[in-house]
C-alpha cells in the first residue's frame, strides 16, 4: 500500500496580503497527478486544512474540488484530521455520510483513537487536542501540560497489534529540538505544548502536522511533511513537498513541489536591484528585499516594484537597531519634512505606501492643522 502524507495546507492563507490560493491550487494539482500516475492508494492530510476557523468561500471551493477529484474520479481513500487552525465542527460536517465514499475525517477526541483498516495497515487518526480535551474524557487526569496529558491518554489505549502496519496521523508540536517557523501559531507559552516523540515509537510511521518545515524528529519514521507552501520569509530555504510512504517496506520519500512562483529574499543595494541585467529570474516571485544601503531611499519600494511586481516587504538591515549618530544622516533628517519621515517609517514597517488622501491627513496632523472634513 502506498500513501501520500501532506499537512498544513492553510487554504486561504495570505502572505503580506498576497493571496496564495492559486499557488496552493498548483500544489494540489501535483498531488492529484502523483496519485493518478504513481499507483497511490490513499492520501493523509494531517491537519490545518484551512488557515482559519471560518475560511473564505474560495478556499472551501478549492478543497471541495480537490477531494472530489481524489475520491470520485481517482477512487482513492482520504484520511483527514483537524489542526489547531481548523474549526472541528465545520470540518466534521457530514463526515459520517462521506465515509461511504472513502473520505474519513476525525476532528474530536475519542476514548480510543479511531483507526481504519486497509489490508494489513491500520491508520490511526488523532486530531489536534489540548490537555483540557483529555481531561473532559478523563477528569482524573491531573496534568495540564501537553506531554504529561498525552502520556496519560496513551496509557488508556489498547496495545497496538503488530501483525499490522500501524500508522498514526496527528497534529501536535512533537520534538523538543524541532525546527519552527514564523508562520506557525504557537499553542502556548514556553515548552508546555511540546510532546516527547518517544511516546510514538510503537507506531511504524507517524504522519505529523503543525510544524511547517519538512523534517523528522527523534526517528525518521516520525515525520513532518511540512506546509504546502513557504508561508513566511524565514522558510525561503525550505524545500516544500509531499511524502510518499510505502507500507511494504515502510520506506518514504519527500517529493518537492514545483510552483510558478517562489518565495525569496533578495539582499543587495538599491542600485544593483534596479539594474535590469541583475536578478532577472526573480521577476515573478514573491519577494522580501533587504536593502544594504546605509541611508533610506525615498519611494524605494515603488521603484523596485517596476522591476519586481510582487515585492511584499522591504527592510534596511544595516539601519535596524543602529543608533542615529552619523552626522551626515542627521543632517539629512533635519532637511526632511515630518510627512516624508513618517512616509518612510510607514513604508519600512508595512512594506506598503500611503495613498495621497492618507498623506494629506497625516500632513495636517503632524503640522498641527485642522483636518479637512472632506478628507
């Protein structure tokens, strides 16, 4: 039996106000093609299907079309759990009806972990849970941190039957030294959310969701497939993809996605970035620019967008945290209006520019004048 493991789709997510749905669709199409051509039997989706509890309609439509293709056209099974971004009740809607078609959804904690059996494989489905969810089932559970609560919950489970290949799907922060990303939502303060991967050693494979970097923790069989796309600029070096699991020998392979746009960071001077002979391959990408210039360049982001339409962020690393003690720089500030200084500050902070109407209002406020009611 062959399975594809994906997680953290975050359908409907925006990157600095840029809609990523088309790129997400490209990834899902590649999964469809892999399942069509590579003799894949089923698909595992390990939580965070949507980016928020009430997803936009276009994200719902995309998931519906994707699952319809996998189940109705390709006749494959889908095993999907909820993550911390999902609404358990919404994702669970009509799940009992859909099981007959081959879509298995688990969004609520049960006394025994629900599993589905296919030939010699048992697929256990454990959605995202908090210690309080365990205490609702077992009020005597004394623990409030995730690891101890999980130890208690697992102690209540029936032993695994090792005549089967036992696969666990879950969505938690597993591994004390796991690689994290800015785009993830922290579950709690400190390390109280972290679960010891050693708790899952009895399983033949653990399909994890929640952390966005593709990685394994503790053992190669305990694995995060990673998010569908690069959802923050600290993920630019990560190779996103999907994992193919072969239960015959419990081997697995990470297959990279190929997208029409990448998420990249360009670090150089304003002059070099404006040179039409440089960085031509990045014109269509989603870009964070780090200017190496040591002074602020007025309207830099608008000028750079003439070359790179999808500049989403612009910063000056050389100026960050630097004391303003350079005489030349101070002289420039003295000869710059308050409105221009505010405009530059806003541009650095947000990566966007103020429109004329906003500039007029800011100007009147900073100069102590009355705001025109028509504005």
